[in-house]
């Protein structure tokens, strides 16, 4: 098994610091970041294999690239509530937040519980994580029934009033992904969007517009038919 020092040495060897300026333009926090691309991180994760202790050690480095890799090599069944709360409190960039939710958190038995806990928190990236996690569950959890997602719509409506950009975009992402699961949830998501469109809240109205536009796109319609 690779050691944390060996993995960090590999990350530094394949880093592309020339990419950091571009990452910053997309709103990624480039402090303590090497510039390793996500495809390269996936290749390293495949080589390394699953290793919970390695994931914990990589997270402790504080390096953004290593933290994304940690989410790829960790073992979902080994993740504790304390680990999830500690990691989410460390989020300081939207891409790290989303990658951890998509690669790891949505595969843990705790995911549905953490959605509700974090949606009630005020910290920007903790709150974003709640909605990024909904989007990831809508995409990946094939066993969840429609009722589980319908039950989260009040959480989405409550979060839609948040003015902060990283939260607002994640709320939109969550609602759109719910609507893309199947025809029934498409109709449910559109009804929720209509409710938000009638709101006095500017971010809620923006979320409504984005949801309707995305769900009625040709790509989304093909996916529902498929």
C-alpha cells in the first residue's frame, strides 16, 4: 500500500501549477493547492486503491488536491459521523465540497441524515454540502424511492432564499437533479420551481428559472425517455 508521503510526492510530481490561474477564474480557492487535474486524481486513486487510513492522512495535509483524492480512496462504510462533520467544516472551495459529496459522502449510510443536519447550518460551504449531497444522491442512489426525494423538497424551498452564490447554485443543482430522475419527479420538481417563481425572494426566482430551463432542455428530455 502507498504511504501518505509517497502519494504526496506523486501529487507534486504531476501537479500543473500553470492551471491555478484558470481554477481561480472558476471560483476555486487556489490557496494550498497544487494544480492536479481531476482525471489525474482519478488515475492515482485507481492505482492506490481504497484505504481509509490513507484518506484520513491525505485530508490532514490541508492540500486541496490531496483532499479530493482522499474522497476517492476512502471507504464509505468506514466513514463516521464525526469524520463527515469534521471534513465538511474544512470545506473552503466549492469544488472540494462537491467532489467529496459526489465521490464519498453520498455512498455512506449517513448521507440522508447529513442532508437535513447541514441544510440547517449557516456556514456557506456546510450548507452548500447539504444541497450538493442531494444532487449526488439523486444521481447515484438508484435504490432510493421517489418519496425520499419528495420529502426533501421543503428543505430545498427553505434553502432557496439564501442569497449566497455557492448556496444558491447548489440548491438549483439539487432541484434539477431530482427532476432528472424520472417523469414523476420531473413533474414534482417543476411544481416546486413554479412555487419558487412566485416567491418574493430573488434567489428563489433565479433557481426557478434555471430549473425550468434545464429540465426542459433537449438533453434532460432524452435522459428521461432513456
